[in-house]
């Protein structure tokens, strides 16, 4: 790389971190101030106080980036035989890590790979984006196996595992602390197809099924408390209503160095707008920094309670200032054994799917039934606010679709072309026009 226009020597460790940044040149992260500041702070620790590199603005990572492009070009020119041979070699290397024996039964392991070192990206505007994720060593990893099982061989000569445990009360096989958020623990579990994971999922849905027998009394209980004189009881009632009706997550308090995501119990006054006569507009970043933006009509008592909770509070003040997730879940467990805010989401998602399938499914073909199932899943996704971020390639894909439209509409009536272009979405139009072209024998 260059510094102040001149080549500069780096040690392998220093160059590795510089490469992590250089290869992200074309991403949005490379222009974010927080990302750059965190990267340079951590890189300077590796460079050392006496190193010539002291200012980020004088760094030029272009030589490393160009090397990266050449390497990508080499891979793109590999023959299918070379790619197949490489894949087979990788498969041989990982085969022994893909399986575990549980009570004598061979079960598939889930994601057993440790994340390689790199620059932390996070989701949304995470305050730690750009921080260096250090390499996880064997000495960071705890192994959990049966007492009679042989201890896996440590792959790094001269090193050993942090600890080898024989804990039968848990289902994880290995664990280590996250290098960015040390209090978070990463685990290796059995695969989703394993019998243990299937049992865990079954228990989750059985708990949601059990809620069906209690939901009537629970709703009657929180409706009664909407007008309680006890503010804590009133806040619990309104929060439970929102979690039940809107499938909001409960939310937990965040440290200053964590992304400022929000759940029901951590809603701030700026996240909720009261719209007369009885509508609430929610706007906040939820789990994984996915935006939740929704305007809903609520019971008048709930509307008035939210106005009361927000009254006199400044920006940053909590709507439910007498409540947190622990208190809420403790209250819910008194209403039904094992009930937590999370169970409401599972229940409402399941009941929505079940209702839609029962209503819409007919004695059609398999394809028709599959379409009904997809629409049902979409309804569940809307309720749970499951959504994807806009892909970075979205604009280029739309441009290609519009070019295809232009190509296909040659010779068509201009008025019809303009109507279809502006009224129909590009994907829908392209699909319908291609189908129409085939009917006309144009394709």
C-alpha cells in the first residue's frame, strides 16, 4: 500500500488488517465515518506507536485492492473441473466435523465453523462497525462432549482447548466469546434436522398451542387493567396488548456500545406518535436494525394510556418507564406457566398461518396449494415484521429489467407501453409481457 504517495512496508499481521479494509472499497461501509474511525483505531494498535502511518487520510489502499481484483479474476477463470476438484477437497476436509454421535445416534452438526478474522459490520448504524474481529484461537474454545468420548485433536500445534466439559444439561457442542461483544457467547449446535433440535422446536410450538387455552382470560385481564390507578399495572396491561396485537418483541436495555434497537418495553416517546382519534404510529429500529414503521388503530383506552405515558417526557424518555422485560415476563408467568412475551409472537404467527390455510386452501393442484402457502407465509411475515433489506444490486437489476422492457416492446402501441411501464412494477410487467409474447408467438 501507499502512505503519503510512497510505498510502505507492513508485517503480515499489519497487512492482513489493511487487506480487510481494502477489499471493502466498493461497499457503503468504506465511506462511513464510524467504520473508518473504529478500523483505524484498532489498526493503529497493531501498527504500534512508532509506525510511520498516523493519519488515515494519507493512506492509499489501491495496490491491495487491485491485487484483490486480480485474485477474483483468477477464480472467475477457473474451469468447471478445477472448481469441482476444489469443492471436493474442501468437502473431504470438513467431513469429520459435520457429524456427532448423540446417545449412539449419528446426528448432523449445524454451523461448526468459527468466523474468520475481519472488520465488524453489524446491522444498521452499529457503534462498533469497523472494529477488528480478532482471530479465534483453540484457547478461546470450550468443548462439550460425553465423558467417554475422545477429546477432539486441537488443529493448531502447540495450543490446546480452553476447556473440555461434560455437561449433559445443554445441547451445545462448542462455545466461545464473541470477539466484539465479549459478553455474547457463540455456540455450535446440532443441525436443524437433528432430533434434539426438532424436540426443541416442538416444545416451542406446544407452548404456543397451550396459550390458546389461556388467551381469552389473559386478554380480559389486560383489558380490565387499561384504566387501573396503579401505573405499573397499567403499563404492563398496555405493553401486553401491543405485544399480543402487533407481535412486537419485548425489547431489552442496550449498552452504549450496542446498536440502539428497540422493543415494546424500551419504546421511547419519539418512537410513538398519537394520531386522533385512536391511532398510533410506530417508527423504530427493531431486531437486527430492521425498521418497524406501522400505523394502527387501537382501543381508545390504549390510545389514551399511551398519551398519558408520554406526557411531559423529553426525547429519549421511555414510554414504559415503570416496566422492563424481566418484570413483564414475571407477570406473564403468573398468568400461564412458562409464558413469555416471545410466546405471543409464536402464537400469533401460528394462528395466522393456520387460519389463512384453512380459509384459502381448496382441492386444487399442488402448485395452487403451494401458492396459498406462500401467501400465508407472507401474512405471517407482515405480522412479525420479517423483511429483507434492499439488495445492493437492486438498482442495476431494475435497470436491466427496464432495458428488457424496451427491447420487448419494440413495435407496440406507445400509449400501451407507457401505461404498462408506469402502472405496473418492472418485475410484474416483464413477467406478464413475456407470457403475452409467447401467446402471440413473439418469443
